[in-house]
């Protein structure tokens, strides 16, 4: 009887110990599960905060692309208008340089302005664009270049001159181009005289760009030859989708209107 009671007591103690151990394991397992759930929630929260921060930093698509190869989301024509952009670049007319040595100097004073939408700019007849000046003018273009395809974009400036036969000195011309306030290039040249038939001089610039809006500035100027009949300038473009240079379209040039 004593042996039987001792056996029952040992069995009871074993049962209690086993139960206590199992209970401890269950509590430990439950605590671990809670910790795992908390860790998962923290990971999810950190991921959401990171996504929100990234969207906030990339959310302003109205700004121009930064640098020659920077990019922002391409704005649609409707988006450009709603954000204060209008077609064409602002053309500021200035007096043409008197000497070839002064071609790169942009005068501080202007004699008028107009919106350039592509095509020929009559430097010798500024009144055709509403500028009341009788002499030869130069033009500073200011605005935004709209790029639609990634790749190499080329811009060219052409000068077309016609003169009488009493000309012996070649007029000098310059074309300087900036994108995002960085000089892409500045080139000088001369138009061979006399130009009883139209003579042309061209300057070509290029940059690797991504779709977006790029701040554009260009300086176009020539010295005046004797017996001048006509002197025109025009801006050309060749995008990655073009096979040849072409006259720039008004939708590819923008300015911020009031």
C-alpha cells in the first residue's frame, strides 16, 4: 500500500511538472508569436513611410529637368497650359553688334520683344514682329524646350542673307545656346559676300536628353553688311525620331505667360 501511494505521488508530480513545462512552452510560444506580429507591423509601417517619402520627393512634375541629362515626367499640352506655359519662346530684340569682336556681348537694353513660334526671324525687318526699329537687330530667345523622346537632341541656327553687289566684307555671325543655364556651345562664322543670291551659314549643337522640359536660352546675332537686302535667322531641331533637321514647332517651345 505504501509503495502504491508512493507510485501515485510520483506520477502526480510528474504530471504536474509536465503540465507546468508545457504551459511555460505555450506561454513562450505565444510571446514569440506576438513579437513576430509586432515586428511584421513595424516592417509594414517603415515600408509605407518610405513609399510616402519617395512619392513626396518625386511628386512635383511642373519643374524643369535639372541639367542636360536630367528628366522629369513629360507634361502634356493641357498640363503645360494649366501650369502657366504657353506655346513659343520669348524673343527679346536687341541692337545688332557693330563689330565682330562684340558678337558674344549681349546688350543690356532691348528694343522690343515678341513670341517666337518657329520659322524665320527677320533680323533686318524687326517691324514684321512688331518691333519699331529700322536697323539690324539681334535676338535673345528665352523659354523652355519640350523633349518627348530620350536620346540625342540636336538644335541648329541658320542665317540666310541677301545683299547687293557692292559688298566686300563678310558679316560675322554667332549662335550661343544654353540648356538649364549651362552653355551647350557657342560658334562663330561668316557669311560669304556678296550675296546677290541667298547665302547661308549654319551652327549645330547637341545634347543627350530625357523627356521633360529644359530651360532654354539662345543668343543669335550678326554684324550688318553693306547693301543689305535681307537677313533672317531660324532655329532648327532634330529629335531621335527625326531623320533630318527641321524647323522647330511651336509646341516644342514654351514660355511662361501671365
